[in-house]
C-alpha cells in the first residue's frame, strides 16, 4: 500500500511538471507571435518589431525587370511613412497584381519592420499579411 501511495505521488508530480511545461510553452509562444498595432507615424520607431500597421496606400510601383512591387503607405513616394516590398517569388502568390489591388486602398499590413536606407519597410512574403481595411 505504501509503495502504491509513493508511486501515485510521484506520478502526480510528473504530471504537474508536464502541465506546467506545456503552459509555459503555450504562453511563451503566444507572446512571441503576438502582433502589436501601431500608428503609421510611429513606424520608424519600431525597427525590428513585428507589428500591424493600418493606413492608405498612396502610390505603387512594379519594377518588371527586378520583379519587385513597392506599396507606399502613409503618403506618396518619397514622403511615404512606410514601404511595403513584395519580391517576385512572393508576388506570384497574389491573385491580382498588388500594385493594382491595393492602390488608393486602406490596408492593414503585418510584419517585421526593417530599416532600409533610413526608411521603415516591411517585406511581405504571404498575401495573408495584407488585408484591405474599412477605415
């Protein structure tokens, strides 16, 4: 009987440790993948952060030879507050040409902001990163 009690207590401790580990991993993962929404005016302050930004696409440009699409958000180029870049292999994933589909539309884009020659930029690799907004 005593052996059974010790075994039950030991198994209970193991199960509690497993549950604690699973909860820790779940919370850590949620934190790592969480996105914060920021104002377009603050994009340059969030270099390296994974964020969601909502604003209007003012101008667009597709460079055919390079296969790169630029969406200028928050203002017309060169006064845009954020550039969205879609490279050729990723551009093929879009149903419609991004420079046409998003021009003059309010969008929300999710991704990591990088600094490209002093300007904030988000590289989009999946169409799900850009949503047309009602705002």
